[in-house]
C-alpha cells in the first residue's frame, strides 16, 4: 500500500503545468500586435502628414506662379513701373508679388502661401519682338537714302523716313547684286522711340552707390582677391570694397558687390547670379565664364581672350568685345555715352571672331547736348570678322563691316575709307532678318506697353 502511494506521488511530480507559458505567449502576442498597430498608425500618420505637407507646398507654388501671371497682366495695362500686389484667394491661399527693373529686364518676386507653407518664385520678364523690329534695317533720321554697295545682301524689309534704297554706281564700290534687298521699302512717318528710362534709372542708382556703405553686410577697406585658397563668402550678401576686386575663382550668388575702383575677372573664374558695380572699369578675360550677371561700370568694360558672358553689361562709357569672346543670348549690352574730361566718349565696339547673340544698344543721355557729339565718329562698330545675332540699335552713327542675323536700327550708317567718309552706305555687309527667331525675348525697351513673357524662372 505504501509502495503504491509513493509510486503515485512520483508520478504526480512529472505532470506539467503549461498555464504560465500560455499566458506569457498571449501577452507577448498582444504586445507585438499592439506595437505593430502603433507602428502602422505612426507610419500612416507621418505619411499622411507628408502627403498633406507636399500638397500644401504644391498649392503654395501655384500661388507664387499665379502672382507672376497677375503681375504680367497688370504690367500689360499699366506699364512697367515698379509696383507690388497682394491677393487673398481664401483663408488658406494667398500670394504677395513685387516687380522692378533689373537692367533692361523686369524682375518679379512672388511669394505663394498655403496655410503654413511658403514658396518663393523669381522670374525675369522680357519683351516680345515688337512690330517695328520686324524689318532688317531701319534708319531713324528723316530724308536719308540708303546706298547698297559691293556684295551687300539684305534679307528683309527696309524702313526709311522720306528716303529710298539705291545701288552704288561709283566705280570701285559698284553694287554687284541684282536686287538691293529681298523685301520691300517701308516709309515711316516718324522715328522709332527707345523707351529706356528704366535702364537709365538703374544706371543712375548704381552710380550713386559709392556715396554710402549703408545696407552693406561687409565693408573691405582694401582691395579684394578672390582666388583659389582665399575664396570669400559672398552668397546672399551685399559687399562694399574700397579698392579693386580681382576674381579668378568661383562666386555664386545671389549677391551684390560694389567696388570703388576696377574689377578684374580672369583665368578660369566662374561667376553666377551676381551684380557687380564698378566705380571705374571692368575687364573680363582669360577663360572666365559669367552667367546671369549684371555688371555696371562708370568707365570702359572690356571683354577679351576666350571669356564667355551671358547677362547684362551696362556702361557710361565704351563696351569693347575682343578676341574670341562669346556673348550669348539673352545678353543685353547697353552703352550710355557720357562726357568725361570734356570729351564725349562711349559706344559698343565688337571685334570678335565669334557670333555674339543678344540685344546691343547705344543710347544717349538726356542731358547731352547733341551739338557736342562728333559727327565724324562712329559709336557702334561691328568689325569685318564679327557677327551679331539679335538686335542692334544705335541712337548714334553706326559702322558695320561684319554680318547681322536679325535687325539693325540706327540714326545713320557710316562707311569710311582713307581720306573719305560715306554716309548711309553699306559695303559687303550681310543683314538677314528672316533667319532670326521671332520668339526671341528682348529687354523691355522698345514699346510703351510691351507684350511681356517669362524669360526664365529662378
């Protein structure tokens, strides 16, 4: 009997109790499922917030673009004077936009809002080709005939004020073609007008920047050299230099640099989205490359060697383009000749071996006495080896020896030989208006109420 009880007790010691293990497994499974559910909800919430945030960003971007389009419509009606606007669509959506002259173009800055999201878009506006630039040649001086000599070829119409076109019959300069032009002669009632008041205002503002350093982030009381190993930080700053600026390295903007004296850009310098204001002269050489640059000089601006320029050059003196320099569309080159030391100096002188594309303008300051302008001097010259693709416009005499793919307007043409000067003669020149793309956008200079379009977004 006792043996049987012991055997039973021993047998009882081998019976397993799994209830604790099962409870542990159930709790672990519930915890895992809870963690998975919380993780899934968190991911969903984050993704949902990201999707909503991205949707708001896109709506804010649309608002910024809507501000640019609204500015375009207002400028078309009211003109290009600097202004701003703010418009609220509803409680969530609105935009703030302002526009102002940047050289010859119009800059628009637009801020779009959707709830807490803000997007800033910048655009540069240009003028669509107006009707008066559809001709190949325009002479904006009454009573002047155009004489075509040598193997000159004009493809397009010619606009004159009380004048006509004649082939040369002067012996050595006889016209060799059958027709003086491939187009008609248009009789203008009056001269075209250049609406460049905004550009002159920009130049005036630049010329006054040397009177004060207020608003500048940094002031250097010596010359500054931006070269490898000593690159200065300019981005998002306004810098004033009481000396020369020499650049042989890379500078990215946006930024504004004001140098009291000379600016020298050489070697393999690369400059992008910078405004450069020089109190004296600018020289760009070597293999330097400048993009979206606005450069102003009180005196000469010289481009030489293999430099590449795409931007705006504004000068109150001469702009000289030499060697193998390449000036690329949508470049704007603008000279405003001035009186320096009792002499009337300035103009654009293109002497390159490459095709330069863009808009090239020689204007006149409003205060200049026309009698002070030398009649025997050319203030716009395109050399024999040079070619321009785009718009050539001069309010002073112009001398063409090279080729133009586009339009040329002038007060008159000049052709000189040793001891002789011929007025309104074109010798061995090619002017081809039909090969110019009519979708080209120009600086806002040629119409009182121009048709504008976005040149590019930033």
